[in-house]
C-alpha cells in the first residue's frame, strides 16, 4: 500500500510539472516527466489488476489527477485560442464560418480590446476559416459564458471536458461488465498520461468524441439502433474523424436494423450540421478542411517515407498528390476492414474500430498525439493494446517544438515508428501463437 501511495505522489508531481512549470519548448524535461508518468501509469494499472480496486476508488484517483490541472494554461497546444474566438462569435450571434478572424475587425463588425488581441495574436489559424463542426462550436460558446476572460474560459471548458471524462469512465465500466471483461481494464484509460495531459491539460475534444463512440458501443450491446445512431452521430458531430469508422456498419446490423440505424443517423447528422449546411458558408469550411488535408505535415509515418522516396524523382513537396492518394488508400482499406466478418458483437465492433484508427492514422500526413485517444478508449474492449503502446511513444513528436523554428527530427520519428512497428509485429505474432495453441 505504501508503494502505491509513493507512485501516486510521483505521478501527481509529474502532472504538476508538465502542466505548470515547463513550456512546450522545454522538450527534454517534458519528455523525462512524461516517461516517468508513463512508468507510474503502468505501475498503477498493475496495482489495479492485483488489488481489484472499486470503481469509486479508481474514479476518485483518476479525477483527482485530472483536477491537479484545473488552473493550468494549456502548455502543449494553442488550439484553445481559436476555440474561445469562435465561441465568442457564436455568443454575439455571428457565424464563425463567415469570415477569417482578422476580417471581423477590419470590417468594423468587432472592436479590438486586450482580450480579442490576445486571442487573435496567439491563435495558430488566423488565416483559415473555422474548421470545427457546429456541435463542436456549441461547447466553445458554453466556455465563453464566463465573459471575456481567458483564464475563466479555460476553467469553464476544462470543467465541461472533465464532466465528459466522468461519463467516459462510467461507460467503460458498464461496457466491460456487459462484455464480461475484467473491471481493472478501466485503469488503462483512467490513468493514461497522454489522456490526462491532452484532454484535461490541453483542452482537446477527443475525449468527447470517445464519449460518443462509447455510447455507440453501449447501446450496440443492447441492439438499440436509435441510441447507437445517436452516439455515433454525436461523435461525428464533434469532429469529423469518426467518419473513418463508417464502413463498420455495413455488416454490423441485420437488414431491418440497418435501415433504422441509417435513417436515424442521417436525420441526426443533418440536425447537427444544419447550422453549417444552411449558413451559406459551407465552401469556407470545406476550403479550410481541404487545406488542412493537403498542406499540413506532422509526425507522419508512411507519408514521410513516400515523400522522401519521391524526392529522388521530383524537386517539390508532393503533399498535394500524396495526401489525397493516401486518403484514397485509407478509404479502400477501411472498406475492406468494414466488410470482413459479418457476424460481430460489441467487442468485435470495437476491435474493428481500433484497427480502422490504426490504418487511418498510419496513412495520414498529420498525426497529433491527441488523435490516438478515441482508439485508446476503444482498445480496452479488445486484446489489442497497440494504442496504449503508441500513447507512450507519441510524445516524442513534441520534439519539433523544442525551438521557435519548428523542426522535425526524422531520426526521432523513425525511433517512434520503429518501436511501434516492433510492438505491432509482436502483437500479431503473439495472437497467431495463441490461435495455434487453441487449435491443437
């Protein structure tokens, strides 16, 4: 028991250090703390498996660790400035898709003050139209109810995200119970340092996406087509990325249930996206979305290999061609995964989703660390822990921010993906040996 308290104290100090004391540019101290936090995480999961803590104890500790960051300004991401900018626009009855951030001031619609200048100067997307879906914008708006005060906006949004983390922990517990899986597996998500730092610390919404996907699995266990559709539509309404799992529904239902699910999904998606579809500015949204897909590069794997190889034949960056080509390959691969194994249960559904996320992310030009979080949560219902392993490696990608010039070291990225590939090979080999043993 004493050792367990010691681990918790070390982990708490790690979170405080990462959240309050070291900036993003201090990569080496941040990496050291993250590695120490990941080791603490593994020890806590081991203890949870050994002692079999109650759900209340796990949740109390998990939320306690998250609450340590309640007053921290996001350190590893500056996305939140755009969140609050868009949220303030919505609160003033303005359409965040209608104009570029600076245009609201040059056109005389808004007047600058210190608050607005900080948001405009520090956001990382001043030259792009908003790319966040309407349902996402709803929570931006809620975060700005506290007024024009960035600290209070941060506290408000963090409180919302913490509430969804509580919901996630409850859904995970319930799904584990329904699938007759060990209750301690909740700890793999509850204590994961990437989850804590990126969701609570850096205010990313992938935890809310996971809420929708967990709701999807929970009601799929009960063969409830309408509420399954609600969960999946909510996930897509927050961020478009869960659309990558769409092929999974091809064989997930019998014909009549599939029709019910599909009709409900279409109705809900039209409802969630109605503010965008009827705004007259969908072209602006699409322009920014396409720009993101064809211009940004970060922590890629296969794309960087193909780009390097292409430089032997061409003298320009091929992202405009390679990006769409890899997206086509990803779409075809996801379709193949979706149509295999017609009869699946909720665990099989989660397993397919995990593999879909893996294929999709390995074929993307941009892979931010928080993109992994939905798959981390889903993997708890499978025997596939590759995203848990990746969550311990992906922090290496933050080396690119070690200086103001932003520079990726491809040797560090190679280390990340070679270790990930090694674990993937180990996982596949291990599963094959298990199958051979069972068939003897």
